[in-house]
C-alpha cells in the first residue's frame, strides 16, 4: 500500500495552480482579470502559473478582443478537470489518514 502523498500531482499541488483549477472547475471559463482578482495575484504571477498549467495540458487559453480591448479567457481542459479531481481525492485520502474519526 502506498502513502496518499504519492498521489499528489506536483503541477496541481502548488497553491496558486490548485486555486486556478478550483476556480475553473466551478465554471466553464474565466477571464484573466477575474482569476487575478479572485486569487489576489499579480499579472506576472498568474501568467507564469497559467503557462505551467497550459504546458501540462490542464488549461486552454484563448486570447480575444472585445471592443478593441484584449481579453484572455482560460478554461480547464478535460485533463485538467481530471487532474484536479485526482488531487482532491489524494488530499482527502491524506486527511483521512491523519484525522481521527472520533474526537479526543
């Protein structure tokens, strides 16, 4: 039997990337500004984490224009939603091991 910590995904487990996927699994897509504000990040910080997630195939990024203004949309891919679900399951399994079922 392996320890649940071995099931944590190094790409997803980082706090910001976990937050990005958490937000994106609640909706079909979100724009860059919403993610930045919701997660309280700088543009550069969010951009870097989105690059990592995109490289892993966990998010898709679409750049559009609305009234001549650039807008960046981000959505979790099927692979990203699966990775997030697996991460949540691994975290639950880990918590189950360290949390007593009964109080003191």
